[in-house]
C-alpha cells in the first residue's frame, strides 16, 4: 500500500491535487487506515500512471475520467479530438508569430524565429536544383501521401487560403491526370 505522500511524491503532485482527484472520483484510495489516512493500492498506482500519461497528452480531467470509465474506443476518439485541437492551436500560434514578426519589422529576427515563409522555402528548393516542374511534382506527391500535412505545411509558410487552395487544386488535378 502507498500513502498519499508517497503517491504525491512519485508523481510530482501536491497532496491537495490527490485530495481533489478523490473528491471528483478520478482516483479513489483503495482504503483508509484506522487513523483515517488514505492508502493506495498497486492498482491505484497504475490508474494514477494512466492519469499522468493522459494529462501529459493535454487531456482535461473530465476527458481522463471518460477514458478511464470507458471500455470502448473513447480513448481514440478523445485523442483524435485533442490532436485536431492542437493542430488548430498551432495554426493560430503560427499566425500570431508571423504577425508579431511583421509588427517588429526586424529582418534579423526572421533567422531566429523558428519559422519559414514561402519565399524562403522556394529559395531552398531552387538552391537544391528544383525547377518549377519539380516543385509542382513535390506538391503532387505531398498531397497524394499526406494531404492534411501538406495543407498544414502550406499554412505554416504563411500562405493565404486562396494560395493554398490553388496549390492543392493544381496538385489534385495532376493526380487525376496521372490516373487516366
């Protein structure tokens, strides 16, 4: 059996966090001592490791409770929703990053901003020896194998929605032509 203090220490949590988990039914102690202290079993320890894992993935306590109570595919559904949420958030963060760089107007920051724009990417491809036809084929293959990642990459370059749609449509048209 494990005391609340040892469990808190092992998972780097406060005692009050574990008390809260008990209060909301997320992690109930296996028993109480004669003095009323909470004690946790190895099964509770395993459950806490699952809670910690799902928290690390960014799931809310409510989502974690759903996953732990569900015997079906709730985990996959909730993780897919979390991934979609992260993708959307990353898109918003990239837009904010580009906007801040524009506001600052400092060219030297572009090299350290961990971001790349369309012009920089095209220059890298050209410097690698790719012409327009090879770059188009690169987009076709990217669209064919990973369409969502392709769109996300184009967004990351700061391309407008209209530009992205044109690139995607051109790549898809080429894919359709090659199937005939």
